[in-house]
C-alpha cells in the first residue's frame, strides 16, 4: 500500500514539472538577492539583473520589483558574476562572488547615471557576514575539506567544528558521537539534501562518505527553516562535487608504516616492537571532472580505496588453551579492513528551461576477523563483517513562467551488512570461562562458536521529495513534501552459550562428571529467525521568506511530520498495533536584521519546534521479542527446572520466563522548542566575530521502562524499590512474562548555551575559525544501552520514579574550544630562489579542548532486581562525574610544487595528536557493592581526577602522502 502511494506521489511530482530551471533546494544550493538603488538612495524597479555561474556558464536573469528588490533562489553552487542594467544608468558588474550551500548572499547595488556602454566593475566577494541567514550553523568549505588533517578518513568528524556540537570523532569509517541542543545522537544525515539516515537507531548514517564524494558540508544546529526536519539535533548535509567547464582532477597516494604510530594510551603489554600494534594503512584516491558539452553537460567521478591493519592483541595463556582443547593462539588477531568508495555524477542543463542531475554513490567494506576474537577470546570465535551500500538519486529542477520554480528529487538507497563466522571458526555452542587470575596466570578464556554468526541487515529506502517556490513581490513562498518508503529485512544470530566459573568446572562438565557445573546458560530461541517489515515517513511544509525591508528579513512557516509505522504483529501481546502520532505540527519563525547602513553587522534569531527522527529499532525489537513468540532470549541458572545439561541446547522456550519488547500504546515522537539569538559583526573585509545564546526545552523523549514490575518487596535506603524475582500476579502486571521492556515517551530535557566565534575567510593565504561554547544539558531520558541509539548510557534506574535519573545527558560537555586553520605561505620576495623555497608551503591545523564527557558510576549488581545489571550505588546520581579534560591537535604540513603550468604536486605529512597528549576515552565505571543494601564495598571516586583510565583516544600517528593535481 505504501509503495503504491510512493509511486503515485512520484507521478504527481513529475507532472508538476515544466518550464525553466537553474537550481535545486536550499539544502544543496544558495540564493543571491538584494536591492538596487540610484545614487540618491531611491529604489529602482525594472532593473535587469544577470547572474552568471562562471564555473559552468549557466545564467539566471531576474528583474527588480517595485521595491527595487531582486531574488535568485535555488542557484547552483560556485563562483558568480552579477550585472545590473537599466536604461539611463551605467552598467554595474561584480565578479568573484562565492556561493555555498544554504547561503543567502545579499548585494546592495547602486547605479550611477550614465550610458549602458559604461560599466562600473567591482571584483569582490560578498560581505563576510551572511546578512540573509536566519539559522544557526556553518559550512565546512571545499578548501577545508581538501586541506584540513583527517587521519581517520571520516568527513563526518568535521561536524565537531560547529559551535554547540559536542561529542567525539570516530577513528575510521564508523559513526561519530554528537550531542546538540541537549539531545544526544540526534542527527539527520543527508547527501545533496536526500536522506542518508539509517532509520533504526538514533545517530546512524546510512552511507559513509569519502573526501572524493564531498564538495562542502552544511551543518545546521538550530533555527531550521520549515523545509528541514526529522531531527531534534543537527542536520549534516554532504554536498557532492560537480564538473565544470574546466577539465581537472587529481590522483593521490598516502600510507603509514607500523612504526609510525605510538603505542596506544594505557597499553598494558611490554612496549616492544614485537608488541607494537600494527596501524599501517594505504590510501589511493582519484577524481576527474569536466565538460562533456561546454556550458551544458558536465561530469564528475571520484574513487577511494583504503586498506588498514586493525590487529587486536590476544591475552590467552597457552597452558589454559591446551587444557580446554583450544589450538595455540597467535599473538594478535590479524584483522584488516578494505574499503572502497565510488561516485559518478552528471549535471545537464538540458535547455534554458530545465536542469537535471543524476548521481550514484557506492561503498563497500570487507572486514575479515572484524569482531569476536581478541583479548581473552580465541580466534575461533571471530566473525567477518561485510557492508555494502549504494545511493542513486535524480534531481530535476524547473521554472514555470518568470516567478515559479519546482524541484523534484528521487532516491533509492540501501545498506546491506552481514556478520558470519570467519574461516576456521568453531561450531556448536560457545563457552566462556571466567577463571580470573590465579598465581599470576590468566585463567579467562572464551571459545567455541562465534555469538555474532548469522546477522543479516538490509534496509532499503525509496524517497520522493518535491519543493515548489513562488516569488511574489518581496515574498518567496515555498511548499513541499517528502515521502520515504522503508523496506527492512533482518536475520538475527541465535547463540547458545555456557559460562563456567573456572577451568575445572568446564572439564568436569565436558567429561560428564558434573554437566550442570556452569554458572549460567544463555540462548536465543527463535521460531522465526528472519523477518521483514515495511514502514514509511511523510513530511510536508509551507514557508514564506519575506523581505520586509531592505534590511529586515522574516522567514516563517510550519512543518508536519508523520511516521507511518506498519500495522503491527498479529497475536502479539503488546504489538498488535503501533501508535501513529498524527499531530506533529512544528511552527517555525526566524529573522535577520542588518543593524547598520554599511551592512557590516547582523542580528538574527529564531524560535522553532522540532520533532524527533523515526526510531525503527522500537518496531524491530518488538518483532524480535514480541511474545508471539518469534524470538526469545533465555538466561538460566543450572538449578532451573528446564536448565540443560552441558553441552545440550534448548529446542523450545516453553517453560521459561521470557522478556518482551514493546512500544507504549500512547507513544509519540519527541519534540523540542529551540530558541536562539545571535549578533555577528564584520571586522574589515575578511574577518568576522559573533556571539550567540541558545535555549532549548524537550518533551516526550523515548525512555525504556521495565513496565511489568510492580509492588516492590522492600526499598533501598535512597528510596529505590526492590522487586521480587518470582513471577506472579502480585509481582507483575502481566504474569505471562517476566520483563516487559516498554518504550515510553516520558523523558524531558533542558539545554542552554552561549557561543563565541571569530573567523577569517580565505584571502589567498589564510583562513581560520575559532569558537568557544559554554553549555549545560540536563535530561530525564537515559538511553538504556545501545537499543535505541548507536551508543547508550545506563538504563532507567527506577521503573517507578523517572526523576531519579535527572542529570547531565550522556554527551553534555560544559566547555568546548575548537580551532581550524589553513595557512599557505604567499609572500613577494625579490630573490627568485628564496621566493620558490619560502612560498607554497601550507600548514593546516585542527585543535580541540573540552572539559570531558560525563561518566556514570555503576555497581556490579542488579540492586532493584528489575533484570538490569549495573545499578548505581546508593546516593550516586546519574552521570555525576566527567572524563578528564581532553586536548588534541591534528596537523597536516604540505609542500606544493607547480610544473608545466597545469600540474601541481602536493607532498604532505599528516599527524593525529601531533603532541602525543594523553587523552582518556574510558575509565573504570563499575565498582563492587553490597547486593542487598546497594552500599559500595570499595571506595568510589569522588572527582574526575580519581577515575582510573582504561582506554584512550588515538595516540600520535603519522602518515605521508602525495597528490597530483591536473
């Protein structure tokens, strides 16, 4: 039904296309607008304004209205020349105007009396301050993308450069951790304005991106126009490159040797070359683009291959391995990763009335021995990881008459990831022996069949998006819709695992002397190990961009979001239907006021209501643990009546007390009310400074609650109830089940922030951005592990009192200072030899200082007996401490050599953590407690300085590279 609706919407949108086109949505384009006056300051209607993209040769011609105002929205990105002509006046022409995604360039033009044969020529970029901008965000431009250090090869890390964005980067092609507006891991990932957000858990992107796929990055954190939605956090829009009238490209090679990386922080083995982890890699990149038909048809293609070693150290004692019958283990797991990216894109100005863009992005990741083996786990428990993704999109942009524009986008995107046993993996059951350290010998060992074998994830998204723009007087009206049909397939692992207290207990069970000498037995029992589901999402918006006066702009409107969940699971106790929240209407308003006649300062502000993204993990978990039953996770003590004798497994879950997962019947999407005010001032031609304040309030945030537990049998001294482990009508709302993990929309959040920013745009030798954020984010919405998000903090600590979990959100960082710098030596020196030696040297720096992410202190017991281990000790509040302050500097040093006029060679040396500053990413968080009283039996850390580090961010790494430009 939803797929038919998708096709119908596509046909309606296609039928709406007609006329001429020059641009796309503001997600991937920009606007040039302004007012034309004469020398006395009187406005001039009827002026012909011609806007020419000097990269591609395309033109847009507009005429000023009765107020002297002209507007050219939906322009393709690049460099522009703007000319203005009116009989009786000299022609005006300004060149060198750069336009980035979402930007509104304001040009106030003054015409002088004279003949049209006379031309007043100005060569200058637009004002350094964006006078038409109403949102909060920044664009990481092409120069930054191509030149800032990026040892991780992950451009998503650049979002951390935006003021107000907290979290940490990812050291390969995974997902960074972002917090914005007091909302952890809420990101709407896009590519050219099309969705690139995986729909199951918060914080997941669908397709990784390479630098060869990105022209610039648009990051918006608040003040969203109504056309943006599906997030309470940030929008990360990767804008892909396009070909121009100039044939150009590049080819690059970078590599790192094993010895070029320092030892990881908190490395516990002897620091010898034999023990040094192998972090070697090699990277090959190439791009080429240019005209097929000049001024009409352009192409672009890019490719990257990255190969990197990813070894994991083995800690298994050889004697213990022999005793349990495990083969001799290598010193490390020889894991590696081979990743490939490919993009191909065509831009066709079909005629003066229509522009069509077609793009395909491909990604593959082969990662043998990706997980399982390593540490105390034998290599036979390893799984391979395979990931394949594609995104195929078409954009058709049209103009109807002289004042209407329409844009249609179609996309099909898919991710397919699998985990399966590595070559030589074990079969049958999995065994864990937690023997601890005895007389200095490590008695811990895990072996047998991999627990991740059989995972299969496919998510395919069909998207139709259409926007229509109507220009009337000083208004730019815009309306549009976005429909997504989401087709999912899942196959889940079915592990069976025995855990033993020591080697002797395992050997006794193996011999048959004591087949129930284990500590616990866990198994996932499935009637249907695979399932398919379909869901959909619909959004619509209306907005008006109103130029009230030449110095005051108002953008207002509203957006509607609807999550079209599937019909439900027949026969399920709690998931026969899923609630459709149908009243998600978000009003938006923002303004930009040019505060001085010189156009050097602007005051901007906004107030918007935003709704959370779709979290299909709720539906997925409901399918997998529906109580139907499709799949049941069983944990049994050896004394349980139906506990198996080693090495037997269960064939049915009958007689066990199961856990099910469900969406609350009244579940609604989370929402935030975001408000900001900012003042920005140009300092000279290329410098700018700003100060801003932000306040956000959130409601209806998702929280996983142990819904089934009732009537505590006693209380801890801090008031937490302790529940019975016996399942009955007196202890459970629904005695058919032990645990009902229900997602309720009951969380709240509070956020306030102040930011300072100082920057300089590129002038041929230097650009930089410095920013500082002071923020505080509090919520009552613990993420409950990684079920609903890519990373989670602890579960709800008290099923009866959510206020007990009020505390800093998991990515609340109070102080953050960021700096990005690109500096190229460019001096005039009389001595020709010195001139060539000193010039064309570049240094690029990324620097970050922050006060550390929150840390939650946990006990080693389930104190309230709700089925969740790791409860906080008595009188310890949520996220009460922080990691130590983090300081990091990355750098790239380049030397450019020009030859044969059209060729340029870059020799680069790149550093991660160039100063080798120790940076803590993980600490000991679990401490021994009395399982009855909840009181700590050991000293708890009273401050961040008392925390015991266990893991660190990346150590110093160095790599070399070459890139040839042509």
